[in-house]
């Protein structure tokens, strides 16, 4: 099959199509989404080698076990963490943090920028008929946005800043607005900030123009400076949620975290169920976040397009 494969550099390659192992399904990918993590992986983040991609929607074409045959033909999205299924974390509330997990297209598991992908059936979620592929492909990043609401108590009327006007920042802003929070998105791109206002948030082109003392600051810039800026904008005993991952290192003084008793929360993947409900109900419409849909045959160019300043979501179509 064709796939966007990363070895020394990302390129379209012909690779062996995966076969489902015990408990797994084979999914024909209908759409996949390029995200900032793919970009950072291509630059050396995590040392990943293999097929890139972790945001997808597709159709199950085969399963390894007869008892799971009802999944065949169903349109699905899939959670990206594959735990061992045996440890205390997997049996408890932390399967996404299994110490020996693999992660789709990120850590030890070929991803979905390809014609086919395999995942455990337990990771799959049926897509409601009301949600088309161009919206369903946003389930994974929207779930990551809903994770903020899982981790932090959102008081209606409280004031939040979202640093970063990229796809994830805009989705986080929408989730916070749905929770009744007074949200301002800080970014650098007029077109993206207009989308933030369309989603029900305020918008500001400069962090310096935003009053500090926010109850909550969500850092989603994907930059080394983001956390430092966030700590300068949160109130004493406020909360900073760190969403950014990037290839590189950051250094900053942590004394303000102690002095101002700031709660610092790392935030990664999130729950698919509320994301799918919000998409089906029309509470979140990610369609305006799509810049273009590119044939899988042009995947390397699509990855470059996704890195253009001001770019929004670039989708891949494996059928073309």
C-alpha cells in the first residue's frame, strides 16, 4: 500500500499493508489529518520511524476474530494509545498512560497517513451518520480539547486565555465556550482569530494587549516560549494547561510557579465520546478549519503545506 513514511525524511513509499492481529481490526482510511505533531515528528521529535499520522476516519474491512465481525463495514475513528492490557494502569483509569504502550503514528506503531491501518477493536468508536468524514477526522484533536474539561473544573463566567490560534487552540476555545467560560484566543493570524470569534471567543493579536490574572491559561502555541508567556498571564492560584509538544528543549525559571502557587497541568489525549456527541449535535463544526484536502499521492507536499505560516488543517485522501 501507499503511505507517508518517515525514515530519514518523510516521503511517499510503498510499504507492506498491515494485517490485523488478535483483537484488532483492519481499517481502510477515508481521510486523515496532518497535525503539528506530525510536523515535529518529521523534525526528529520522539525519534519516530514509520508511517506517520494519528487522526483518521475510515471503514473496517476485516477483523482478526470472528466474534467481532459486526464491526466490518462500520465507519469508525480510533483512539491512538495501545496499552499492554495487563498492567495496573490498563486495568485502572490510566490505559492511555500504560508504561509500555505504543501510540499510533507517534511511538512504535505505524500510523494512518496510508491506505490502511490496524487498531485494536477496543480502540474503535462508530461514527454517527450525521457526521461526515471531513468532520469525523477531527474527533481525535477535538477529544484532546475536551480533555481540558476533564482535567480542570471550568467555572461558568471564569476568564480563560488560549495561547495559540492553531487548530487545537481553536478547538479548545470552542470547548471552553460551550462550558460557559469567558474565552480570549491570543494569536498572530487575522484569519484564524476571526474563526475564534466565529466560535464564540474573543480574539487578540498580542498577548501584551490581554489583561493578566486569567483564571485559566491554555498553552497551545507549539513554541518554546509558550509556557513562559502562560505563566506571566495566569493569576495567583490559577491554572495553566500545557498542550504544546515540540522538537526541542525549553528552559525557564519555575520560581513563579511556587511563589504564585500556580497549578500546572500537562494535557494530551482525551475522551472520544463527548467529541463525537458534540460533532453529531453540531455544537462543534470543524469544517471551517480545513484549508485543503490533498491526495495521498501528494502527501509530502501536503506536509509542507501544513507548515505554511497561517495554515490550518490539511487532510489527506487515500482514495486519490
